[in-house]
């Protein structure tokens, strides 16, 4: 179930800033000899985004009640900067997030005004079509042109390889320049 973050509520603060951790889910297996084997659990870069909201005292109770009813149980559509906004060419774009940590609240009292700084982490899982293809136009696939490999580990060879082999150090291919 999804719901939209109310426009009457404060946006995530640009002044307080926010950050994102992109989880590749890398699993590394060390090897005694050779390169460590490395695989990814995820192919779509799940994001964990840290947000900060500055909420006026007058709407704090209403805001907190709405969050309690929606933000941790449902996916909430919020306008945030990041990958989706970059693809759209705007500062912010609507994405579906779900809050996933406890809310940390701090009272601020600048100039005799009462505000609450509220920090929370949320998760966002971009869809595969939201990730752009490489700018150079294609993906590298191992194997032969007539039978590409389904796995990046398996390689092949060109269909028309030369059968002529020249031993280094012979007159045809000297090992040192003459």
C-alpha cells in the first residue's frame, strides 16, 4: 500500500542535509591463491536515505501522528533529490520510501521559536529501468558472438582464431630488438 506525503507538512530539510548509503550487498570469498571471488546480492542498488525534518511546534503533534500511522507500515511517496531527480533533470522527484529506523527528535529554540529537528532513515529500492544504461552504448558480455555467455566469469574466443604460433626468440619474432 502506498500513500503520498502531505504537502502541508515540511519537506526533508536541505539545510540540515541528508545522505544516502547505496547497498551493493558485496559478498567476498578470500582465496589462498589468485583473486578473491566477489559477487553482488543486489543488482538495483538499494538506497538507505538519512533524512532530517525541521517541524514547527504548531504541527508537531499532527505530523508525528501521521508518521506513526503511515511512514513505517506503508510506502510513502516523497519528493527527494537523488537518482530519480537526476534522471528527470530536476532538483527533486517523487519516489516511494519506507521509514526503517527510530525517529530521533531534538528541540530547537532559535530566536524564541520552537522547532523540532527530527532525523530518520528510510529505504528506497529503485526499479531496474530507473538505472541508466552505460553512456558508451552497451554491455560487455563474455563468450563468443554466436554464443554469448550467460555468466561474466565464462569467456570464449573469437570464431576465427589464427592457428599460426610463433615462438618468441625465433627469427620471425626475436625476443630482443635487432
